[in-house]
C-alpha cells in the first residue's frame, strides 16, 4: 500500500506552459492555506511553477522523484 498522496495535478507529459497554466487554473478557486501536489516532467516547470507561486504569494517546495518533479504548493 502506497503512502504517497494522490496528486491534485498530474502534468507529466505536458510541455511548457501547460503545467503552470493548469496549476494556476486549479488554484484559482481554492482558499488560502490549501496545499496542492503537482507532478511534472517538463524541465521548464522547474522555473515556471516557482515563479508563478512567488508572483501569487504562494509557497512551493520541489522534490525530484526519478523522471519527474513533485511540487507542493501552499496557497497564500
């Protein structure tokens, strides 16, 4: 049994700018303090998602997981 939480957004296989666009769309209607887990394998997302988070007042942590990166975003 896996202890990994299900991602709120699985953007693996999507290319820039789709991962950050879909994450922004998902976050738009959620309250401050919500935590989202997104997965992406596009190298551009490693710059795009943290930049979007900073501009919107969110915090983000990244974790490399083999062939993709996990982004934990706490909405500000």
